[in-house]
């Protein structure tokens, strides 16, 4: 999935449900600005490609995955 563990996704889902701004910092160490943006782009695209069963496994609804997956790569 490109760096997002099941635990992190479950925590993200809880934060989204609570209406909080979710901050998940799971990018590999040592990435520069462009590397971080590329990492976000890849992981968000992967999130949009998950099946309903995979989303259920990580505790996210389709709507939550869509909201996160459609964020621009330059935004946290």
C-alpha cells in the first residue's frame, strides 16, 4: 500500500470521523520537499484503487478514502 499500515489507517479513520484534521506522517525518512510530494501522490492514488473489502479491512469508508485520495499532493 505504499507505507500506510493498517493501524495508521484506522487512526486516520477515527480522526476523520471525529472531524479533526488528520496528520499522518509516515513518509520515509530523509525525503526532501519533492520526495514527500511524490510519496503523497503515490499513496493517495493507491488509496483510491482499494476495493471495498480492502477499505473495510483498514476501517475506512469509501467516502473517507475518496476525500483523502483526492487531496492535492501538496496538501497535508
